C-alpha cells in the first residue's frame, strides 16, 4: 500500500520592502526631538508605544501559527522597555501605562477580528484605550484636573528645556567669536531662534488643549508602523497588508466627526464642550488631510524621486499643504476622485 505524500504547507512570505518602514521609523523616533514637534508629540519616547504593540502583534501571530520564540522575545523586550529606565515624572508613568493599554487593546482586537483590515482595528484600539483611560481618570477623585496639570507641566517643561539649550548655545565662546566676526549673520540666526522659541512656547500651550487628539494620532502612526514591522519579521499573518497611501480611505460617515467638532466649537453657549470639539476637528481633520494626500499621489502618480520632492514640499509648506490635502480629502467623500480619475502612467 502506497503511503500518500503530504506536501508541507508553504510558509506565508514576509512582506518585502524596507524603505518606507525605515523612513517611518526614523520619523517617529526623530520628530519628538525636533522643535516644535518636541512639544506637539505627546509620547516623546516612542518605543513605549511601539514595542508593546509589536509584542501584541507577535502574540497574535503565535496564536495564528507563528513562532513562540518570536512572541516571547518581543514580550520580554516590551517588558524591559516599560520597566527599565528612570521614571522622571508622573507623565512618564502615564506614558508607560498608555503604551501597555494600547498594546492590550490592539492584541484583543487582533484575536476578536482576525480577518478585519488594519484601520478598523487601529481606530477601535485608540477608541477603547481613550475610553478606558478616561473612565480610570474620572474614577479617581480630582483625576481629570490632575492629569491636565501633569500634561501641561510636561509640555511647558519641554518648552523650557528648548529655551535653556538655546540660551546656553548663545553663551558659548564659539558663538561669541562668530558674532564678533559675522555680526549680521549672527543677528539673523538669533532672530530666527527667538521666533522659534516663541513658536515652541505657543505650541506647548495649545497642545495641552488638543492633547487627546494628538495622542490618538501618534498612536495610530505607531500602530501602523508596528503592523508593518511585524509582517516583515514574522511568518504568520494577522491581517491584510497595509495599503499604499495613494489608496488610503475610510468610511465616509467619518465626516460626522468633523461636523460635530465644528458645531461644538462655533455654536454659542457650548464653551464647556469646545475642548472636545477642537479635539474632534484635529483628529478627523488629520485623517481627511491624509486621505487628501493619498488622492494627490493617485492623481499625480509620481515616481520615487518626485514622491520625495512632494513630501519635502509638504513639510516645508505644512500649513498650505494641509489645507489643500484637507480640501481634497473632504471632496473625496462625495466626488470619489480616484474612481473618476486614473493616473496617466
């Protein structure tokens, strides 16, 4: 009797291409150290969110048939990242707690929704984490006021740190020599630094108001990066690959997030809810601006070099680019630009 030959199940191939992942990782790690982003990015130590989420992905991958060793390795690394290092302030404790909360929520959604795309899982994760964090804050007497104080103190501390470093550099002998030899250039640099100092201080004060929205956006970015990283080192898939930015879209009902946010901000007599309205506008506005950027890339269909040029121009002219992308993203809700227009190449 002939024994049937059972062919082994082929391993799921890793996703290829590290250019975009490495670029995203560099941005996520460097931006918190660059003013004014140093006072805008809520969790300056990005690894506190990124590594625990990677551990959650590895655990979900092990459940889906992946390697136990990879899961144990990432969980151990995440535990070390969260527990190691000095706790400099209450804010540092909050950042660590947020990273663990996000990882647990994302891992749970990965088990509950194994076949769902990334974006619904990520948005659900952020929503659950904000809800649980909000409930925990309200459950503690004076918790809301205390958290606001901790956040405001941390952001102003970062602004003060930038100002201290700025003054220390201007007091060095090298700078004094440069000022003596090139007074005009030195004066221009000092004016530029003074303008930047004012911008950082203003950003720190405004960021405290829209802190939840900024935290949600940073968390979404960390989740997307962790998802892409995991699927390049792990064999077991836990969901579909991330779509390219030019294909980025979401449920058109999200427009109501912008509508509600706008109403809360502009309707008289709702002063108590303006903070919530501002956060809704920032969060959903950023999502629609990203959608508009995708529409732009789809229509222009640039090559790699032109894509870099467009990204650089968007960073240099962030205000104008943001308005244009937001308009395109909103228009895509009704006009569906990518269905009407096809790239020429």
